């Protein structure tokens, strides 16, 4: 969601702040701003809309400073406008602050500050923090202590950065429930909510943990707890290049990331498959294999696209391991007092590793003693650090808000976890080897599907003006129907629903007419005949049908309007293939509607607030 970037050193920070904000645009936002010190005075520039608008305003003012912070805002408290954009000043305009997260007791604190004579100009919870810090400064405290005292009064989540004109040689940063990293340079240091904003300047970073506060100067940084206890932090080298977060000649990040899937899938399984042994080798689970395989129950907790991956994982795990599996929305799981036992294992899936609901669900669950496993993409993320063990999906940076390559890589990792457990239970070496051979063939099969891009674009042209879509699948491909519908909703703003195909008769069939496009995921598998019956039911009611079918199916063409033929594979891996055409279909429909597919309205890449 909101993005943070900051600099302190000897260079003019303004161009770096703007460029850093541009690298954070994928997170989703509605306004942006920068704050700098000039002649020890606070200078804040804000704009509603894109960073490009802010960039133009900043250039016209010809600003220059060696210390500053920038922010992209995703509205929570107060409508998107220039007044509510960050940074926010205190009433005396002597300090400014940027903030990610939500302060839950801001109304109480605001009332108390108003009673003490403070006035507010915005509707945000962030302005409350700036004046609360000011209150402690006026009591004679230095900035670090004033921030620390203020945060001890705050309830909620935050990633903040504060600059004060009377202490112009430092930035104070703090974290609780919202990501924040310090970038380490030579006679200069950086801050950001995401490594992507720093990678052009430094690959050495420090990940801050919850309830930590840091003083960042151009010479270095000092980290303490919110209780003023000294903390030693490790500097970590980030393995990422700037080329990974550029479009590389593609029109959009989303298309680039769809096309990267053969390679991202190879990266997800590289070094993890032992063909002859029929076994999966997952370094992040070493020492936990036995406990995982002896689980009485496995729970998968996630949100959005990751939740759909978890549903496929449920089919995999139950089919091959015989362990009962439940898939839970993290946002519901954390609040409904779930029954959790010590001999349960819980897999938390998140592309960013910072998803607020998933992270909170993990923290709550760990108190009850189960094995907590993280499956995420971003190395060093909060979920990766909080989990007992876990597996990185190694999909590479995903910039487009609508997840594509992360989803398919999550499916690869879940298949490897399934194989690891199954081989420790009853799966034979021969069957394990066959699964691995098929898994190793998947990237090539995905590449073959991607060569159908022009064909899928031509189909998309026929449905640009559609207002509703229905996606239907059975078994392993029911979650794919959900994911296909989500992709279309996210980027084209067309209402779409995914259903198990057999459930169509229990309500959705009432919607079927000549104006209702229906996408069937219909590979030749054990439920193929059942899906064909559902296709006939839609056809009889005049529905327009797009079918994703396997190459060896010569019968389905006469039953549907459009067919997308894909290679065949085993049932557990089929969702990796069937989802690719749905990603491309959604992409091309959205592009032909003239929409911003990388930054769809109201959405954020990393949902770091509830």
C-alpha cells in the first residue's frame, strides 16, 4: 500500500526521493508528497494523483536538500486530496512525518491534543502522531525520546519517518506491523518501505522489526526498542538487480511477468528436485520434515490470489498425503478464535511476506503451539522472519498489482511440499520420480501456452464490452476459476465470478443468456465428462463459451465458441497451465479497454493495513 522513501547524506536528495517513489508506484496509491529541510526549515510539497504530478511541482520549485523523505498514500482516514497527502507537519511546522499503517486510537489522542490547544488541518490519523511528538518536544525531550514516548501512546500499526528542523542531522524511523528497511551507503543512508526503492543506490539493507526505533544519520544508524533498549542489527546484502524491476521492453509489468513464468517456475524448483529418489529437497524445512509429515491437520492461511493457491494446495496435500487440510482467509482466521492444536501445521502464503492479515494470523497462531510455515516471495520479509520455517518461491520481483508469476510459483512450492510429505508417508519412489519429471516439464509447457498470446488477444477483442463473466471449473480447476475471475475483476473492472461447475445449477444458471460469457476450464481429466455436461447446459441457454482445453481434445470445439488448447499434464499440476490463458485473457481485455493494468484503481500490491 503506502510507500516510504528517505535519504540523508551529502547529495541532493530530491531526485532520489522522486525516483524512489516511482519505484513504489506499483504498491498502489492516490497521492504523493516529499518533505525536505532547506536552511533548517521544513519544506513540504504534495500532490493528488500520480508521482509524475508531484515531480512536475518539485521541478518547478527547483528544490534541493541533503535530507528528506517521500511518501505515496493509499487513503484510509480522509479522502484522497492534497491536504490529506503526506508528509504531515506539526502545528508549528517545525517537523514533518510520513506514515504507513493505521492508528486505531487516533480519535482519542486527537481529542486530547485539541483540548491542549492543538489544531488540525487534515482528516488523517498521521497528523495526530506529528502533534503528539510535538507535545513531547515541548516538554524538553530530544526528537528520539519524543518519538518513543509518542509511540508508546499509540495503538495500531505504523512505519514512520520523522524529520525535525531543530535536529537537522537525523531521520527517526520506527516500525510496528508495516515494513521498513534502512539502506546502508557510504556517508549516506536511505530508508524505504520496500527494497525496490533502494536497489539503484545500495544493496546493503537492515530490516527493522516491530517495536524498533532507529536514528539514521549520514554516518550510520542506531536501533533501539520502543522501551529504549539497545539492539544490534545485521546488515544484509540483497540479491537483486535494477533490471528486475524495469519493464524490459514490455508495455506493462503484468505482461512481462506473465511472459517470465517459464523462468520463474524454473527458479522455484531449481535445486529442489531429486529425480531418481523421487524426493523434494527444501532447505527451509530441514529439521522440520518429520513434524510436518506427522501433522494431524494442515491449515493454509492466505488472502486473495495466495488463498486460491492454498485451495489448490489443499487438493494436492489431501490427495497425496492423506492429511486433512483446511484453507482459511487470514482476515477471518485471526478473528474467529479458531481451534488450533499443537500437532497442527499452518502454512501462511503471501507474495510480499508483509500482508497484514496473514502476518497477524501467523503471530496469533504461534501462541498456540502449531508449526508455523511461511511461503513467500520476498527474502527477509516479515512473514519469512516470523515463521518457524518456510520456503521462498523465488519468482523474482513482481511489480504488477495483479499477481501472475507469484501464483504459479506458489503452486510449484506447494507441490514440492506435498511431494516431501507424501514420500515420507506412503508415496513410492517410482510415483515420486514421475511427479518430478512432470514438474520439470512444466516450464516448457508454459512457454508453449505463451505462444498462443496473439490467439488469446483476438478472443479478448470479442469481449471488451462484456459487463459480466462466469468462470467454471471442477476439482483442481475450481480454484483456477476463482483466480481467473479475480484477475478479470482486478484489472478490467468487469464483474466476474468463479464457481465450481456443478454449482452452476444451484443459482448462477439463472444469469445465463446470450450476453453472458462463460469460461470453462475443461482439461481431459477424471471430471471431463461432467464438465462437458455443464457446457451443454450453458450452450442450451445461449451462453457464449470460451473453453480452456487440452491439445488432444478434438470434440470440444463444436460445443463452444472459442477454444484455447494447452498441453496436458498430471492433475495436481494442471492449474499451473490452465491459469496462464486466463491471465492473458484478462490482460488483453483490460488493455483494450484502455485501463492501467499495472496499477488498477483502489488496489495495492502489498496490503499492509486491515
